[in-house]
């Protein structure tokens, strides 16, 4: 699309996970599941994060109330009570089963419609620790309490990557991934007795651009004004550079110090400004900054609690919710020009 002097184009790209976050260990178990594989192949942008593994403590099953209660725990400091109302869970409500079998562990809960593990039985609902956070952030029926789920979803950002060709499943999971192996070999335990493979998590995102064109009064409209073709892989490549250059994850060797300039990104395109935000109730920390996502549990839309990275010309800025704009007011990032230039750095790698 050619933008005339009487119109301007802006873009904000939302990152949404195609599947609940999975630990490195769970990846080994799930990578041969064709249904999971099909979902993971919808992604071509991914992150690798670290956090002490979560566990379910003080688990109690109440057959009279059809409820499971427990504490969601991370390390020694985080505890939050959770209640699962079995008959309110969507798949349970849709089933014709009169009774249910409950399988529990310290990091997984599964609801069966028959004796556990038998060929005639089916798993109706399941909750790993990260899927429980993911489902709670989406307002899934049957999950009560767990009010601090956003605090449970804070990770150290270790690596950001993309699939320039194909998808994240091939790039990150089915083929050998150098950074993933380095992380498993180099990262220390985050909690005594834990295995590193249980403390490393994979986040596979779908990159969803929202493109907006503003027309001035008196604009002479043409058919081209109503077409919104774009190069998806170019947006994905630019998103990688935006996150890496801003947050500098430890295991990204190339830090894209010259961003927003780059041959395969959006620099020099017809977007006046463009940005990125995470539409998930998760946060990532690095030594160079933090980015927080958000998600409205009722609508599935992003909220003003999310931070965002925006580019205008040669300027890059991380907009922090509650600091650079109100966390309660309507989103206005596309109309706000970045205020601070990105510092020029000559980091080729670490």
C-alpha cells in the first residue's frame, strides 16, 4: 500500500501464546503428540524463560463438594490458594459421565471420565502448573481463587528467537536448538533439589499485527486504501530485533545494537510508528529491563497494564505501564510519539 500525504499508517503487534507455556521436560513428553504439534506449529516467534518450578501443596479432594483445593507454591516465598470446582469445568460439564476419577501429582492434575489409565477412559481436563496459570488468565470456568496468578507468571527472559522459515516447532523443538542446549547446560538451579530442565520454560507465540491507517479530511479514497497486505515474516523479524535490542537476553549472542535499522525488519517501511506488546498475563525480567504483558480474562484483549516497545523513525522506547502512561486509561500508545532515543551501543554479542 502506498501512503499518500493525506494518510499515515501505524501498527501494533500483539504476541499471544498458541499453547500454555511448557517446561523443557514437558516438551520431551509432548513433542510426539500430533494435536499439540499442530498447535505449536502455529507459532514462528518464541521465548525461553526461567523460573523456579511451581508445585501443588496441601492438596485436598472433597468428593461431597466435587472440589479440589491446594496451594500453588513457587520456592519458599510464593503461596496462593486455589480451588478447582470439578463440575464447573467446561469439558466435565459437556461430558455424560456420572462420576469422575482424579489423578493428582505435585505438578499435574487430571480429571478422567473412567478408571485412571484404562483404554476406555478419557482425560476430560488437565492442569500442569503453567497451564493452570494460563487457564486462570483466560477466566476458565471452574478455577476459583488463585488471585495472584500474575505474580506466579514472572520469568527470567533468557532467549528470544524466530523461525525465519517454517515454524517454531521445527526451529525450537524437533531440531537441535543451540541456545536451548546452552541454557540447559549453563543455567544454575533456581531452587535447591530442582532439575534445571523443570525450571526452563518455552513460550511459543503467534504474532498478530493490527494495522491502522489515519486519513485526513479531504483524502481522495482509492481501492488501495482498503487493502491491508503485509509481509508477516518481516514483522516477525522486526519483533525479534525489538525485544532483543531492548531487553538484551543473556543467551542472544547478537543484540541488534543498530535496531531499528536492519535489512529484514520494518525500518524504512511506510509505517509512521510501530510497536509490540504481549497479550498474556506474564512478565519477563532481564538484567537490562522488564517487560510485562497483560490479558483481560473476560475479553481476551490486552489491557493498559501491558508494557510495550514502540518505534518511530530512529527512536525506540519501552513504554512502561503506570510510568509512561496510566494503567487505567484507554490505550493511546499509537498516538504517543516515543520520548527517549535508544542509546547507541556497539555490542556485537556476549
